């Protein structure tokens, strides 16, 4: 799998730890946070096929120990005196054991608790062998093709797992703590912000989809917490929460759970001070949810509100055109034609890159032809 390219390059023997009791909760203080957009143009061997979230997580991990990941990746070696702890088909206790020793842990679970992003699996399967799986339900298309976790299982059962863990789309998170009483992990997520909390049950579902892998690179002898560098971390923002809600709602839509998606989106839209890009994508997904529950007029209104907040995204015009085309009203059908024309006019690399920083700065957003927005080299 291509997402292992960089990790294999830096591989080292597994660390061996003495048996020690693991506390019921632990949080590693002072771990820095780096966002997806801060490292998306970093250049080192394999960086062109690795999601910038992986680079960001590795840079956070290395920075916590006072080293530079990108420099090490270019040198194709671990820092002197370092090792790698890793595994697959692991347990939550494996993760907690490392965290309790003050070691941040990198994971790359499924895209959402309900659905996972595909890369090129269906096309590859068609070449190798036909596989029957649950096709995704309607969604705006802004986040690419996600399928339910059950569909992922069906693809694997059919021998077509290629692409499910592809590094272009697979997103990384850095675990920094856990709490058994609240049953949550705390993590830095380059796409969704610092100190994101995710429940054990949801995390387990997401982690199982990508074969429960983890990695941790750290000094052979872990220095005491009292002498480790501590970095102030910004607080979570409403834009962070909106990004989490957007992906969750998108996954609910492709799983056919439209009422839950609508509720998730409306809660996010009620947050104060959302950026135009976040609000636009939430409204767009709300339009899909409403339409699939038979509320066409409300769906059209939601799609119009999406355009009011941000009008240059080609897919938004396509979504509105599709909603209008279902109407028996002649004026609506004429408007649908105009919207399709607008979508076509905006469907160019130049036009789409104008909106990339607003819509896709912190995560992948798809353009009108399926190209990535928000991760490109200017």
C-alpha cells in the first residue's frame, strides 16, 4: 500500500516494554499541533503520493521529541537513538500502553464512523474480477466517493481491497491521550483540529476498517515528561467542529441515514462565526439530505443558500441544477440549464483553484472532474 511508503522507509525494530500497570486515563501535555495546510507543499521522497495529513502527524510527532520529520525523510533514516513501535490488528490496550508511557501514537482509521473513502478500487476490481458491493447513496460529491463500512467489507471479501488504504486519501490522526471513564481518545487531527475527542466505540469501528494499524516513532529511551518540550496548542474552533460535522453528515448520507445527516448539519450550521467555505459545504450537503427525504422545495432553498455564501464552486451549481430539473415548472427547468452552464464555465483548473483555499484548506474537497482541491503545488 502506498501510504506505507514513508513509514517503511523509516522502519526500525519494535520497542520492547516491561509490563507496567496502565492508568485509567492519561493525557500527554504539550504536544504541538500542525494543520494539514501547513505541510501540504512539503517535498521529500514519496510526498507526491502521501496525504499531507500523514506528513503533518509525523511532523507533530517528531517535533514533540525535538526532531524534524521532513529532514529525516529526506535522509531516509530515523534520528540517532530512535526506534519504531508499530503493529496491525491491534487492540485499544496496545494504544493505551504506549500513550501511558508518554508516547504519541499515529493511526489512520476510516474517513468517518459510518463510511470510508474509496480511491480507485471499483475501477481496479472491474479489471481484476467483478465484485458486488453496496453502491453509495446520493451525496453532493464534494468529498469524493465514500461507501458504507459494510461495502468496504464486501470489497475485501471479493478480493478487491486495493485502494482502500491508498495514501492519497487516507487521513492520519495522532493519539495523545485516553480516558477509560469517559471512554474517549484525545487526538490531534490535521484536518479536524487539535484535541479532537472520539469515543472508543466509534474509533474501534473506524480503525477496524483500515486493519487496526498504528505507528509510533520515538527515542529508544523516552525522556521524563518533566524535561520534554511543551508547546501551547490553540483551542478548538467552531470551524473545526463544522469540519467534523460535514464529514460525519456526508458519511451518513452515503449510508442512507438522511434524517441523522440533516440533524448533524443543522447543529453545525447553528455554530457562530463559521467560515464561508464550511457553511457552503454544509448547506450543500443539507440540500442532498432534504431532497432524499422528499422535501424538494427545502432542498432547493438550501442549495441556493449554499451559493449565497460561496458561489464559485462548480459542484454547487450542478447540485442545484439537478434539484431544479426535477420540477414541473418551466422556469425552474430553464434555471437548471443556466446552472449547468455555470457549472461548466467554472469547471477548469484555474477556476477551481480559486476556491481551493477556502473550501479545501484543511481537508480534501473534490473538483467538478474528480480532481483534488486543497492539495496541489501552485
